[in-house]
């Protein structure tokens, strides 16, 4: 592993603020934003104005909850997408004017099924006009590097998932990129295969076998980030922004059971689960937040059944447990568990402090009640704590026919969210509203209705 600046873990903290002036940046982003204009004067802000530099000699991991803009950031930094404002520079030149040299490994294997392994790896060289002899020689060397020597004539359908991803690595590295971008490259693999590929990636990096000066990896797996990265950037959402940016001071190879490792994992969990509290356990880089007050909370996309299941699990654990251990017990990725935790917290059933989730008195009552009583508790908590649900119910009560079109609320939501997210917010609201019997939804007419109204209409039509 590239070891410049790494000291004994017992002598230094596990994190250290990044000094961006120490090395000339390969990629430098200045005040980049991503937003979508609306017909009104407002706009949907996906990513706040952000500064970020990528320097040689480090593996950078980008973490964040769903919807925080991880892939959006990767696309802007790699030149695939232009920022709405600000500028990205490649060695000091605007990226749109520079000859950049990057490769991307995606979550899906993205291989051409009609080409052999060798032909897949040769494809980017062929696109660059490299002569057949040279591209074959370079591709064969890269296949040997990633452990696929002997499989050059095989087709993708004959390969396992791990071997397909190795082909993806070889294809990305054969052009000798200065920066290798990786978008959740191990998430589609089984646990053992993913672990093996992570180890091989570190080995290639440590031996300088990889023809690249920097690796930028997007991940939602906290342990993966701590295992691989020299530097970790954690994003917040609504809109996306950098919450903390620090250098990892734990020497390679890293032991998952070591105290420094587990402390750093816990620190990142706390950052992710306490979005409104600035991280205090480690020095942070510049943090940019959107100052516009959000009118609506973003409803976590969790089902009431999942919330109840989480509360029951916590009761079995004496009402409190570390979110990391909860995810591990359930064999969940943190991105799978956090929406359920967020939903329970929003409803007042949970409190999250220092990365630990503790059940509230109301949450315990909800978990221990019969089904009908659970619905009543859920309804009261949802109306009290969720503005969108409260507005829908009040609008229905105020209308003489007790129905309101879905479009009315979509128009309000799309001032704050994208079209897709506005629709997802409505879908989650419908799920919660139906469960709590706050309202019902007539899907054929795309209208919210009071539960009794829909039942009366159904009875009338059957007669």
C-alpha cells in the first residue's frame, strides 16, 4: 500500500484532516453544484456548492446514505456529467477542455456478451485506435495481472460474478488511467467473492501493479471504506453535501477486530445516523450545507411492518442496541436498515444517539400492542410528526366530497424534490396513510379519499 504519511496507530488518532495543498491535485472541483430548474422560480437542488480535490497516491472512498448524490458526484468528477454551477479542473484546466485519462468500473459488469474476455478488454484500446498487436499484448498482460490468464477465449456467460468483475477491472485498467473511478464495484457479488476482490485490489495497489495514480470508490459499505481507503468522504443529503472529509491513519493491512478499526466504523455510523449534528470525534474538512429551509421532511421509504419488526427486535435487546450490530444481526447493509431507523425516529418510536438506537416509551407501547391499537398509535404519531400526512388528512376533512387529487400534493412536493422522488414520497405516504387508516387512495382516479368514502363508493357501484 502507498504508505506516505502513515504512522503507528497507537501514536496518532485514526483520522486526520486532509491537507489539500500538500500535493498538486489531479482533479479539483470548485463550488460545483447539481440542480434542476423548475417552471417556477425555485429549483431542485441535488448537490450543494462543494469544493473537492483528488490527489495522487491515495484511495478515496465516498460514503453516504441513499439519495445523497454519491453517483452524481462521481459523474461530475469523471467528466460524465457537467455540474450546473462551478467548475471541475483536470490538472488545472477546465475538464471540458482537457484530455482526461480516467476509467470507471460500474456496479453491473457491463460486459459485451457477444465478445470474448480478451475482446472485451481490448474494446477501449480499439476505440482509441491502438493497433491490433499492441492492444492484444497489453490486454493479455492485464488479464494476467487480474488473475484471468487462460480465460481470454471464454465468453461472459461462462464466467462467475467475480470473474466478470475481474474482466471489468482489466478493461478499466488496460488504458492505464490516471484516476480509476469505481461505483459500488463489489455490491453485486457474494460476500466471499467481494472480500477476495477487495484484497486483490489492495495487493495490486500496494505492489504498484495498477497503472493508476488514484482510486476513487463510491460505496455504501462502511467497513469496505475503512478496509480500503486512505481518505474517506461522508456525504449528507437533502441536498447532497460533504459532512466530513478525513484521512485514515490505520496502517495496512487492517484488522476488522482491531480497536482503531471498530472505533472508526462507529464514528462513521454516528455521522450517517446523526445528520443534523456536526461530527465532533474527528477533524473535518470544509463542509457546505444548503441553507434553504426544507418545508417537507423526506419520508424514509420504509414499511410499517419493517418499523414494527425493528422495534420488536430492540425490545428483545432490552430496548437499546448499536445500529452497526443491528445491521449485522439482520445481515443488512446499512443502506437497508437506515430508512427503517429514520422512519421509527421520525414517528417518535426511537431515539438515536452516538450511533445507538433506543426505543422510546411510545415505541415500546406500539411494539407490545395488538394490531388495531398499533394502527391507532401509528396514525396519531404520523399525523403529529409528518407534515405531508397531516396536510392530506386536513384537506380531505375540509372538502365536501372528502377527495383530493394526487396532483395537488405532487405540485407542492416538486418544488422541493425531483419528479421521481416526489412520486416516491407520495407512494410512501399512501402506504403509511392506508396502514394508519388516515386516508385511502383511489389508484384508478389518482385521488386521496377518506377510508369511508372509498368503501361507500365501492358498495354503491356493486349495487
